[in-house]
C-alpha cells in the first residue's frame, strides 16, 4: 500500500537484537495502521481492548512473529 508516503522500512537489517525487537513492535503497529487507516476509528476501538488482558496478549503475539522475520534477515540464529 503506497499512497505517496515516505518509505518507512528501508531494511529488516538492524545493528542489534534490541533494535530488531523495536522494529518488530513498529511492524506490528504499522500493520494495524495499514489495516485500519483511520486514526478516529482506531481511537474509538482502543477502549474495547486496552483493558482486556486476553486481547492484549493476543495482539502482542504479533511482535514475536515479526521478530522471527527480522532475526532471519539478520542471520542471528547462526550465532
């Protein structure tokens, strides 16, 4: 989805695993933004899950999935 926005993800390569984890969080957040581009709708929906432990755990599962992709791109599994 490109609508004239600047490129925000030039590479999956990061200097450290910490930076990779932070990138995984960014990927998760951007995935939500691309899925629901309306800020107003996202703000309206947030109260439905921001105090729901099961919803938060489920949504946080996306981060390690992205982190696996970033780890693979950085060859971290090879030690």
